[in-house]
C-alpha cells in the first residue's frame, strides 16, 4: 500500500487480539442467555464468571479459531490484499475438518457455516456458497460473518476501505446481505481504531462504508439516537428488543439483534474496556460473539494499559488460546504469537518492512508491553505445548 508505517504496530495488534479473546472468555459461559437471567445471577457481568458456573475459562471457541484461521487466506494465497475472492473459500476447505474443527457443526439449514461448508464441499463456489439465493434469507444473515472478521481490520491499519473489501470477500463465503454489512462495519472500525480513538468517529467510519438504505445502517442510526435520548443503556436495550429483538429475526443468532447490542455498548462506553464488556455481556443474546467484536475495537481504542485499567482481564488466562484446525501443531498458542502472525501479514499488505525477529524467534521475548508480567503470572509453570493447558 505504501502508507507511512505506524509506530508500535505489533503492540497495537496485540491489544486488539487481547480485546477479542477476552471478550470470548467473558461471554462464553452464558452464551444465549437473556438479559433478565444474567441480571438475576450476577447483577452486572463486569468480570469473569466461568468459575461461578464450574467451567473452564480457556476453551476452544469458533469466534477465536475462525478469526485467527481465516485471515491466513491472505498469506496462503501469496497475494495478500489482492487475494482472489475464491481463495477465501479454499482456506475453509484447507483448514476445516468436518464435525471436528473451528465451526459450530449444527447441520444444514441450522448452522450457517456448516451449511456453507457443505455447499463448498459439493462444488458450489463462493460467494454462491453463502448466498441467500441458495441458503435463504434467514440462514444467510446470521452472525457468523461478523464474528470471524476482526483480523481483516488488523491487517489494514488505518485503511478501513481496504479492511471492508477484504471482510466482504471473507464474509461472502458463508453469508449474504445484512450479515456482510455487519462484517464490513466491524472490520472498518477495527482498522480505523489504529489511528482514531473517538468512538463517534469510528462508528461513522464503519457505517459509512455500507449503504445508508441497509438495515444495519438503520440500526446504527436508531441505537445511537436512543443512547443520546435515554442516557441509560437498560432503557435503550428495551427499545432494541422491541424493534430489533431475536423474536423478530429468525434463526439461531441473527446478525441484526446482536449488532444492535454492540452499537449500544460502544455508544455507552466509548472509552472504557471494562464498562463496554459489562454492557455487552449483561445484555445477553450471542454474548461471546458480541463481546469479542466489541473487545477487539475497544482494545485498540484504549490500548494495552487501558484493557487492564479497571480489572485484571489478562492474568486469569495469561494470553492462552486454543486453535483446533487441520494443522494440529497450531492447537496451543497465545495472544502474542497470533498478534505477531497477523502483524506479519499486515506489514506485507501495507508494504511495510518486516521487523527483526526478537531474540531469534524465542516464544517469550518480552519485547511488548504487558507480555512479561502476564506470562510470569501464569498459574503454574508448564510448557507452551502442555496438555494441561486444556484444564484451565
């Protein structure tokens, strides 16, 4: 691209990756719950509650695995920003093992991604594999296009148009219409957050890259106006539920209700990572997905110091991630390693030189703020490849 190199690019990507993964771990224990049930159990969900439910904090999750796998299309193609649209579908076929890796395998016509995979497997290419014409408007407009998309903003820092274009190619493998619009908005916001920290401007950038006549654009106008009028996110939630609630839009987890809650969280907590997570998680619906997208943007807005300013989100999981794909050697990884991989792709996309590899490629090189303290506070000393990580 030839744009001037951003200072501390790797560290900024790391903040975005942390925000994404923290959101998943925050929202996963009560995915699909309604707001009333969440309030009854915890009041405001502004902390990890996995232990309260007797479940592991670090788990495999499609939001994490899909995000950090599908971005590899750019590098695997060797074309980066010019990766052909059909190659994004080939990446699915390269890394997925049916019924075992990455996706929620809910069946044809139930899980949008499983449906798209079956289309690809039968020889139907993208974007037809994710089209409404083949899969119908309900299946084609579920939330999956949005939940896998943050990486396409991270590899195009400060270039939201490019991020939205790449996100569109990736999203259309499995989705269509408003689902693609939601994905473009999120990718553009992630991209813009490298250089812009004002949430109002970030929301303007994101929605400015889709048609003003689209339903997602209408959601943005409504929710932002309601936030100004109400001054209370609980009241805005009620308005969202009435006009855009899941009872109105069919399927397992439709894009529109969930995207509306994300706009609400950003509008009410424009500069607080913890408060944005508290709002998006307490609001319910598809909590791990929504909290992850909100977290990616907010991680970039507030930076590494801001993520842990009001609550120690990082130490309980110490950066750990699990990525089950057809490439088994990548199963056990961490946020820093994945951030550096994304940054490597992003530097090529942007035409920037690759930095010198710290300490000869050592797993822990302590070169980024926040890495040393977090890793040294891991609850027990184990190899990065130890199976005991699965029991956290």
